[in-house]
C-alpha cells in the first residue's frame, strides 16, 4: 500500500462528467489499497475569469465583474446539481458555493470603490476558483459513499508574503500537514485540497503563481511523505514538444528531474517549474498522466537520467520575451560591466532567462520577460550612465520580436556534434539564430530566434527528436 498524491488540473475539472471520471480514478486507487491525497485546480478558465474581473473592477468596469459573478454562479451550480443528487447534501453544497461567490462579488465591489487592486487583492480574488472546485469534487466523492473532506490549503500551506508568487515555509507547512492530514489519510479519509493557494503565518491568502497547483501538490506530497506524486492532466504525459504546435509530438516515457526542470523552466506548460523542488531531495517519483486516457502509463520522472546518447529529448518554446543587448568597444578594458548590469536588473526583481556573451567581449545580451524589459533597460542605463557618457558602452538596446527555443536532453552532453546538427536543421529550414546559450546543467541548449520563425524552428528541431530511435527503447 502506498501513499499517493494526485493533482488534477483545470481541464480535468472541466465539467460534471469529467469530474465524475476524476472521482472514479481516485476511488479506483483507494480500492487498490492506496491512501490518496488529492489536489485540484479551479475549473478551466475560472482563474482567468476571476483575475480579469478584479482588474476590470479596478478600472471601474463594474459590468464585467457583475457578469462574471452570474457566470460563475451558473456554471458551479449546474455542475453541483449534476454531481450531487441527495437533496440535503446538494442544498449544503449550493449554500457553500453561494457564500464563496458572494465573497468574490464583495471583493470586486471593494476593488471598484478603491479604484485599484494590489497583488494581495488579486490573490484573495483568484483563490476562490480552487475553493469552489475542491468542494464540488469532495461533495461528489461523498455522494458516492467515500469519506471525502474538502480542505482549503490556506490552513495547510504556510507561505511568505510575496503575493502572486509566494514561496512555502516548509517546516511550518509540514507540521500542519502531519497534524491535520496524515491521521486522516491513515483513517481512509480522502482529503481534497485546493491547489494554487496558501496563506501567510497571519492567515492572509496568497497564491503560488499561475499554474501553481502542480507546485502545491509537490509541497503536500513531500509533507505527507508520499511514495509518489501523480500529475493528472489533459495529455498523455510530457511530450517531445507542445502538441498544439507539432501534431506528431510523442510522449516521453522517462525523464530525469533535471531534464524536466529545464523543460518546465524553458516553457513546457505541462508542469510548473518549481514542482520538482520539494520532491527532488527525497527522490520521489513523479508521474504525468492523462485524466482522459487513464490506462496510458504516461511519463515517469525520476532522479537518475536515463541517458539517451546523443539525443535531444524535447523542444520547448518561450514567447513574450525581449532580448536586451549591451554593446561598446570600450567595454573590453572595463572590468565589471556585466556584473553591474545583472545586479541592476536583479534589483528590479527581473528574471534573466538566457545570458550570452560574445567572445570579442564587445557585447553581451540576455533575455527577460517582455513585461519587465522597459524597467530593466532603465535600470541598466542608470547604472551605466557614466560609461555611456564616456562611450565605453555605446548602446543598450531591446529587440522585441524574439522567442527562446530550447533543446533539452541530458544525453546531449556526452555527444559531440549536437550543436552542429541543431544549426544544420535550422539552416535547412531557413531559420537565423541570433543567440545560442548552453544551460548551466548542460542538459539543454537555448536559441534565440526571430519570432516569425518560431513554428518553423520548432518543427525543424523536432526532427532531431523524432529521428531518435532510442526514444521508444528508453521506456521504463
Ligand atoms: P493542467 O490544467 O492540467 O495543469 P496545463 O494546461 O497547465 O494543464 O498543461 C497541459 C498542457 O501543456 C497540454 O495540454 C499541452 O497543450 C501543453 N504543453 C506544452 N508543452 C508540452 C509538452 N512538452 N508536453 C506536454 N504538454 C505540453
Ligand atoms: N488555477 C490556477 C491557474 O490557472 C492554478 C493551476 O491551474 O495550476 O493558474
Ligand atoms: Mg497547469
């Protein structure tokens, strides 16, 4: 018998029929003798609706949150009525859903009065989606005779107060989970915990960042000492590239933590980039599986890379980024310009995604999220004001129409000629590479290219993966 943590994403909570399928997956696992802790996302699209409504309220567009309130009520009530037939249970569930949606409306009303919304306010509003969905699933499990318990993660996951992107305080979280969840799991209870959200030590609601339910599940898996973490989603597993871009993308049977970490960091939406952090140290296996195709074995993520020699395993893409270049002939003799540039950018809390220096030392460049690039450039120009005046640095400039494409695979490290093959297929596809950088873990190579070449580049690079006969044999 094992302790399993299951996480179901937004599409897996899409409507009543899909939620019934989710319940079946949980009940089947319990019938096989496992203890199951479940973490859920909000129903598809709900987090977007909540955030849009809050932002619109801040701009005084009251009609948007009023419509959102009505839509959320309709959708959750309809789903509740399909999931729970017992009259008393249905009435209790509807009352709970009503109360939460009233809270949402009250929050939006306050935001509209204030005329602004803080990150803290956005977290309060966006946390409501998961509070609704966890209650729906738990009530349905109860209807089917299981001892299910909806749990708001605000009572379990203690975080710092970085609203919108909070970090867990693991010791405090572990103590609460061990006290409140572990005994219940042992007693055969099925906890259904809200993903995405937590609270500060003072009880103020926070969120872990968009797509953060994967991370919630990993945190809880660690704190209950789970044997495995299973991420249930809407594709058969982690794939060789985004299946929406390349239809013949295939499931990758096994990946190492490091490989999946690079994949997630460089844009594969299937896992939140921080998911592996809590489970890595203890080597807990993660499985990525399909709610809509539960017999498929999915992807197994484990500590040791299973090296597929000489091969790229996956291609990822990040859009919505800008390339910033700092250049000047006089830079060669002046030490510390790069260091000061990066420090200035870090002071603005801007994330650097890829960094590259030209061998001539006459320029270096890096990638930042587009929403941060103006701030980053202003900070650099201020930091290097003297050098710019003296013409040691000639220019700091931004290229907007770029994307990062990353080739991931731990086996590339030991194989000569990988870069040559990458450039070969891109040249054949007529794609020009602006920047190339190797990931620090040597499990990835990132390229910055013109955004108009994005799909051509992904398809061309995917042939390097598709031509790799080792893929199938690397199956666990
Ligand atoms: P969930 O709601 O279950 O968390 P997400 O939408 O966050 O699901 O992530 C799953 C989606 O990620 C897939 O439907 C797919 O379109 C997209 N995706 C992007 N890159 C990959 C990849 N390499 N492998 C699998 N899915 C990917
Ligand atoms: N519901 C949240 C979001 O849409 C968290 C998640 O789905 O993982 O970002
Ligand atoms: Mg997700």
